[in-house]
């Protein structure tokens, strides 16, 4: 998924302004992201980049004038990450990426190290084996590190295999003892920040027609060093085995 001004960038900037967005030296991204060229790179860097890196990043933004459109999209996404996450290194897992680990995320993989920030910017929906996908993200995140998930929730017909609801992320966090930094749902016209599982119960596509097309941004911190656990949906917790809930 590309970082667009109307969708992803709006959510990321909100989370940075609210101090929900993590910073860290190393990023591993699942699916090498691109940036829409309508993104206001200079504005984002000026507003959000750390002062000691701001001028260097502005210089990098100016250098994009000499790049091809394809180069700008790849370079621009990594530039935005530097401004918003203050990372020093970047790696990606992507079968089609130019500078990525070419690994099929349907299957187990081990890069031999863990990262401060793991990002799923619209890749999980393209992977059939989502259990393995979320396990891999969990495994590659450092203790104390963060996971950032961007997923379609409604209205993305034929975009991928899956769409993911906010309830999944609350239950994913519960099962794995993640600290929830933010769970935000965006439509083209507004943004809803869910603080608790109960807060999402007032929203449905029958009551809020604009939710017929929306995305979910979830940010977690990994605070316990344990194997990945499969979530059980809270709605049915009274039926869950005691070992599960």
C-alpha cells in the first residue's frame, strides 16, 4: 500500500502529534512501501523531523527533483519514515522489492535479528496465511519495540485476500499482552480513535455509511517476551476455553 496524503499520512501525522507513534533506530517493513507524490514532503519534515536531522532530510527531499517517478515513490516513503520514526536503518521483506529480502510471507522466515519497529503498511491482506504473517511480525519485533499495522477494513473490493476489523487488533493485543498505543479508523472524511474494545460498538456500517470504505491503523508495543498467541474474539469470550481467555 502506498502512503497517500488522504489516508496513511493523515493517520501517521495524527499519531505523531499525539505521541502514539514510536521512534527507533531500526525498521523492518513487510512490503516495501511507496509514497504518493502529492505528499507534502517538505511540510512533513519541517513539522515532525527531529531538529538535529531536519536540514539533512530537507536536502534529501530537494534531491528528489532529479529522480524518476518510480525512484521518487520508493525514496519518498523512506524519507517520510525518517521524519516520522527517526530511524537510522531500513530493511524490507518483499518478493517484488528492489532492495528487499525476497521471502514468501506465507511461510516461516527468520532474518536472524529483531527490530525496533516492524511495519505492515497494507501487506497482510495480500498474504493468504495471516497466522504466519502476524507470527513473523511478532517474532521480528524487539522486546520493548513496536508494531505498526495499516490494513483495509471495508470497501476495498478485490484489493487483496482479506480485510481486517478493529476488533482483531484489540484481541491480538490481548492475546499477546501488547500495549496498545493507538487503534485508529480512517475514512476519506474523518478519523475515529478507539480507546477500548467497547468504544467501537457504537460504530457500524448501518449507522455510519462512510464506514463502507475505511482503513485501520493499529500501533502496539511488545512488552512481554513470549511466543505469538492466536487471539480469540472478545465477543465470544464466555465460550472460550479457560486456557484461551
